[in-house]
């Protein structure tokens, strides 16, 4: 086991925290503050599963837009473009399960970003 409950990492859209990381998978808690969204992105080396734990929002996967509310589940395949947005007035909390041979943050390819990030 590599990591159990990591530090909370702040981003312009909210926070994320690694809850568990082992070979081949990682579990994260993602919190998106109201009216914010993650970059439109994809990954070369991992797929992701998102479960909405709290709040409401919008999930974009390969240009398809889905409403998201507590209890909903979304699968993001390897190299699928995706984005998570908070459309509510309370935090949007997602439990993310990443699966793949490499789970580093440098496997994010940003296509659009409201905060000017390119890395």
C-alpha cells in the first residue's frame, strides 16, 4: 500500500484528496465549488469512474453532456475527453476511482482551461 488519506490539494476550482493508492488504482475525493469546473482533459494511461456523493453538476464525456446528482455514476474511458462542472449552489463532491498502469497528475492533457493552466 502506497498511500492512505493524503493531504488536501487546492486547485482554482476546489480541492482533491487521495484516499487510497495501490498498484493499478487510486481513489480520490474531488470537491468542486459552486460555479466552477475542471479543465476539459483526457488521460493516456488511466480510465476513471466517478460517483456523485453530494451536490449537483454536469459531466461532459466525449462532447456528450450529462446532468449529475447524488448517486449518479459515470465511466470515463482511457483517452476520453471529459470535464466536471458544479451547476449547484453547494459543493459538488465526487469519489473518483482511477485505474491504469500510471496514475500521476502529469498524465493530464488539458484541451481547455478557464484558469490558464497548460500543464
